[in-house]
């Protein structure tokens, strides 16, 4: 089987690593340069979307911000999965919010803004405090504003107006501020026959809008809620592949924050913590193979490595620690790799996170340090 991935980043790379034992070969299409590249070496192996499509048995995507004309060409080939509709929903918060409503899953109250009058309406409808997000192009907390006080209205409107004016299709989605206790996400897969397998929920810590620490958790009640919402969204989209749902946990009730129609950063822990990792399950699903078990095999956390290209040797030497580099050039804040750390039981994992805090720089790994500080209190 030959799978073409739209996007040539770390997610295509990890799909390639996971596909090899199943004889699934991956090539990656860099949407910007129009090069077909090897997902591990980045070597250019071809050019042009038509060639890339021709060579592939199946086409999928590692990101959602893909121009619609490219998605339409892929759709017309009859080879694209999960579905172009799902990718469009992940890339446009207006479509995403409409989808969540149609799937009848709880999500924050919202209002779409194109003009100053809309902004006033949004303040009426959604209330203050309010989170404002660009409909297109946002990721890692970018393209967002927080309206906490009416005195900020003019300032925020000026910035949003500039964002709206930048492209014809841009808008802002105003959302009620959700006073969540924590953030969790559910990664799961839906196969061509409609069967669904979800991983245990992950609890996610963000620092400055970017995921820094993700830990698989066991919570039967939340897991049930999350799985029902996952199934509802996946069925609505007739989805095939791995899908992630991000949630706010408000005192034991989950609200969907957003969806990611792809393998997800909060599912990287499955490489060491689950029977079958998310990358393999995505490939299994899109290639029409049976899904692999999503069972937790040991307590696992994932730590993102941001803007760093080296780690102390002791990290690699630590029992239960697995380092995954993405082969990228170092840049401030860039996702360069991740560490999966495992323990045979929760207490052991917690001790290892504390041991890692002693090895890792506090500025670069704030979430691990925060965990260790709270743990010792
Ligand atoms: P990513 O794609 O990296 O997950 P993003 O840029 O798409 O991020 P969101 O996930 O929508 O953005 O928001 C980023 C973070 O901002 C959330 O993880 C959450 O901490 C906070 N946030 C977003 N929406 C709300 C809300 N309505 N109420 C409170 N906090 C929010
Ligand atoms: Mg998010």
C-alpha cells in the first residue's frame, strides 16, 4: 500500500515509521513547495499534485489548513480519507461549530463576527469574558483575543478588523469563556466498516497556548461522555481514520473545544503507552485494515520539546523514557520532538516526571517543573 500524506511535517514522519512494519509506504506532499518528499529524509522524490495522486493508493492529511482547491482535486481522485468535509471543518471554526451543533455535542456558545455591528451583537449574545478566535488559520493559540472588559473593545476591534480584512474569507468566532477545571482530549479511530476504537483520555497542559504535557488518564465517567461525543461527530462525518476531540472539563461535564481531523499531538503518548499507536491506527483505518487495540499498556506522559535540539544524556538513559526527534532545524518555540515517559503504574510515572524535572531546563520545560512542584507539596 502506498499512502500519500498532504503535509510533510512530524506527523507524516511518524506515520511513515508506524507504517513500515505493515508494508505501508508513505510519501509526503509539501503543499507549499509542491514537492513530493520522503517523510523521513525530506529528500525530494517527485513534483506536482497530479503525480503524487497518481502514485498513491490512498491520500490523507496531517494538517487541516489546506487550500480547498487542493482538497477538491484529492476528493475527485476518489482516494482521499478521512473526508474533505472533515478537513474543512478542522480548518474553519465556522464549519467546525456548525458541525458540533449538528452532531448535537455540547460546545461553548458562539457568534460569528465580520463587522463592528456583529462584534456588538456577539457581546450581547455571548457575554463577557469572551474568547475571540480567527475562523481560518489559527493554531497553538495564535489568532486569538480575550475580551475581559468593555474598555478593551476598541483596541481588540482594531486588531480583529485588520485580521478580517487580510483575506476575503476570514471572520472571527466569538466564544463564551469557559471556566474549565482542566483540558482533556480524546483520540480515536473509525474504520471503513464504521467500527470505532478510542484511546483513554489524555489530560493536557498548555503553556502560552501550546501543548506542553499530556498524560493518559483513567476516568470511566468522563471517558463515556467523550466516547459518545466522538462517535457522534465521527458518524456525522462518515469519518475514516484517526480523529481527535479537545474538551473542556467543567466540573465533570465535557464541552468540545475543537476537533482535529488527523493524528494529534495529545495522542503521541500512544507510541509507548498503547497497544497500537495512533499513527498505525490511522493507516490501518485509511487502508481498510482492521483497527488495532487502543488499550493502555502502561502509565504514560508525553512532554513536548519546544525550541531545543539537545537533551541531557541522562534523559535517554532513563528507564521508561523514549525520545522522538522530528529532524527539524532549531527555531524558538518550534515543536522539535517529544519525550514519552512510562511507568508500570501511576506512582512510578509521577516519580519519573519528578526525576525528569531535575534533568530538564525549567524555562524550556515549564509544565514538567510545575508538575514536580505540585507533586512535592
Ligand atoms: P491548537 O490548534 O494548538 O489546539 P488553537 O489555536 O486551535 O490551538 P484552541 O484550542 O481553540 O486554539 O484554544 C487554545 C487554548 O485557549 C485552549 O487550549 C484553551 O486553553 C484556551 N481556550 C480556548 N477557547 C476557550 C474558551 N472558550 N474558554 C476558555 N479558554 C479557552
Ligand atoms: Mg486546541
